[in-house]
């Protein structure tokens, strides 16, 4: 530990680091109070504090990067957030006086400013407004974490590790750098270029030249939106430096290659020589004329199931998608459930494509999940329309009624067969990252599916209790995700969406009661089929189940709509939940509504909500 430099650049860096935490600080304030702040140095992989430790200090990252980890019996160790340069950690425990709710490790060599509780209390007594600024920051961060935005980490440096020799390193790096340049200045740097530009040889760790090179690289990071580090094929000092400096490691391989880890990637997986366990993401490169991805699980399992991306180098959109994910600007499309009413989402998708709005992550609940699968598969709009029209409008997927409904009104065999026939692959084999939500009856929890057989996940997500039998998924029973989360915006945020488009349905329906008690079956039959009066407005059995299912998550839906960057609420009240023949009508309603919303909203909403640009 030590004190920050009392003069010149040291005080300037101190002021910049503290300004996000406490607001604008005068030179006089820094002169008077810099003695309260201590410098803390951490090596990559070193722990700052553990979950359950006393909350006796807060820290500001001057250089480097930290990772926040939370341990629980149910979920194990979970990454909550990453803390880049200029941000703080530990302020909540300092304010509340409680123990640390999570552990914090250094991802790479880091220098922090420490403010102890005693020093903090002295500062607040003389400058009470500091407490207000700090409280606002703490609440803002807590809100982002609760909404799933803790995963939208600010990535500045990317190390690229090639697995196998079948890819052109030059072509991939050129395409990646070009796509990242849409988000700001990019410096692609290998060992030769680093030595040429800095004038320092990238030698062994610990030397004075090594420390200077580290400082030079941090300076380049401050001047560029991205640094793309090109590693060497072997485990060299330069490769280790790239990995230590990186916020993300892209392991790049030809999809047709042997999926077994090899070479430098094996050392990465062992992570003994690479402290801090850098976050890895797998990029599988496919030939431009190839078919749908297959066998992705063979790549993911030996690597611990990291996030993955499918790209074709001759498709600009694929590399642009990868760049948006890295930049925190990935566009997520979330589709709600609603039976046949949800066909309106197809119209919204058509409007989005006409407006050239990209989609990088897609998912939903129930029928919304089924519609999301076609987007993730990369279908063009004509294939999309024809497939869903054939499956639902002509196929009547819920026509296999139970004569003796012990568990459900519908057997569900026809629905399962249709889903298996059109979505028989695995979720990880889709071109676009896809998810769907179901309710786990066994665990009484919401479950987000991102791996495994796609048709099974869709069947689980759409198992409307009472209408379809529960789905067996793994060792548990699952019912319709709309029971608890019919508009899973939070799931999209957790998967990395920086911008979220929420497609929901305006389907609230008020019944004008012309009776004191619900009419009997005989009265309803007489009204509808004998006198044909149709005066008695009574919701049907399926409609009742749908309405009752969605009733319980109104608050969650309101929060989801508030958290989304753009919302569609297609007016589909007059379409019945199981009116599959209303396909074209619902699509047209959704299309007209989305066109109107996009005209009003313009394109400013595409700037990420809650993330830095």
C-alpha cells in the first residue's frame, strides 16, 4: 500500500477516478483530502476480499479490471459483474455496514484506490453531499444488477487465440477489426507491432522494459475503443501478456475441424499459467456455402460450455453481430406468449427487417419462444411466414383433444410432433443466440433454456397448465413460462443484450356482464346455437386459463416493459387465443403497429440503455 502521488499527473488521475464516485471534485478538495486515500496493488488472479468479509472499505479501479463473484448453494459461483478502470466496488457494504455480499478478484494486474470506513466517515462529516452521490451510484448499480445488466460488461481489450491451423488468421483479424471499428478506434496489435510502436522488446516478466510496455499498452487502451491482441501459436511471454491484458478471450476455430482443445488453448483451459481465469468465448467459423451448424456441443463440453458465436467470414452481418456483442450493443428481441394472438410478432419482425434493425439475441415465452426459434435459425421472411402458416394455421397443433381430461384438455402429442419435425436440432446449433423460458414445477422457479434439444425447450415453454400436459425436461416437470415471466426481458439482459426490443400484446379484455351469475352450460348453448342471440359475453375455457395464467406476472411485465428500449403492444384483443386461422390477420395487425412505432421512435433507442457506448 501507499499514498497516491501528491503532485501533477498522480493527482489528476486520482481526481478522474474519484469523480464518478463523488461527482466533480475541486483541486482544493484533492489537496486537502488525498491523505485519506491509499493505493492497493493486485496481481491478476489475486483476491481483493471474500464473500462474508467485513465491509470496511470501498475501492476505485485506477488500472486493471476486477470481477465480482457470488456463491450460493443453488447456483454455485456466479459472475455478477466486472469492474473496469474508473469504476468502484464495495460502496454498498460501506454504506450499510453489512458484510460483503460477494467476492472480488483481479482479472488482470490492477491498481486501486482504497477509502477506509474511518476515512469515509471523516470525509462525509465535512462534505455530506458525498454520501448522496455515493448512494445514488450504489442504487443505480444494484438496479442494473437486478435487471440483469451486470452482464453487459465494458470490454476494451480482446485477445484472439486460434485453435487449429485451418483458418486464415489474417482474414479473421481483418474482418473482426473492421467490424469493431463501427464502435470506435481499434488498434490491432501483435508482438512485432507492439515492439515497433513502443520501442520496447516484449521480454520476460518483471523487467523494467516489461513494466514500461504494460504502461504503454494501457495508454493505447485509453486512446482506443478496442485493443485486439493477436496471440502467438505457442505459449510465449507475448501470448501470456495478451491473455493477462484481455477483458475477453476469443478462441477461434474452423467449425469443420477436430473439436478437441489443442496447443495454447490447452494451457488456457488448465489456467495454471494464466491467473484470474479470463473469460473465454468460442467463435466457430463456417464456410459461406455450408448448411446449418451441427455438433456444437462437442466443442462446448470440453471447454466448460462457454458463450459461443457462429460466423461466416463472407457474411458481414455475422461479424458485425460478434462486434456488437463485444461492444455491449447486442440487440435482443423478446417475444411474449399469447397463443394465436402472438402471430402479431411475425408482423413486428417483418417491420424490423424492413427497417434494417439487426437481431443478435432472440428469445421468448410459450408461443413467443416458438416464433423466436425461426429467427435464431436465420430464416428469411418468406420461409418464416410459410413455415409458421403451414405448422399452425393449417396444422391445428392442438387438435388432439383428451376424451377424459385427467391432466389436460389436449394430449400434446401433435404439438410435440410438429415441434420435433421443424426444430429437431440443438439450441446451440442456431445461428443466433436463442433462449426460452419455462416454469419448473419441481423447483418452483423460472428456468431459462439455452442448451440442449430445441423442440424440448419449446415444448416446456409452451405447456399451458390445464390445456397441455406438463413437459418432462431433465428430471423435472415444466409448464408454460408465462405463469411467472411472459416477457423475459431480464433473461435477454443476462445473456448480454445491450438493447432490448420487447414484443408484447395488448390483449386486456373487459366483459360487460349482463348476468348476476355465470350462465349454466344449457343457457350458453341455448344463447349461441338455438336463439343465436350471442348476448352472453362469457370467456371460454381456454381463454380463462390463458387470462388466469398471465394474471400473476403483471408487475413483472410492467417492469419488463419499462426496462426495454423499444416496446411493441400489438392490439389483438379481438383474436381468440386458439384461433390459428387468424394467422394473416394477426401478422398484419403486428406489422402495422410496429411500422407506426418505428416511425415515431426513430433510431435513437438503438443506443444501449444502461451501458456505455
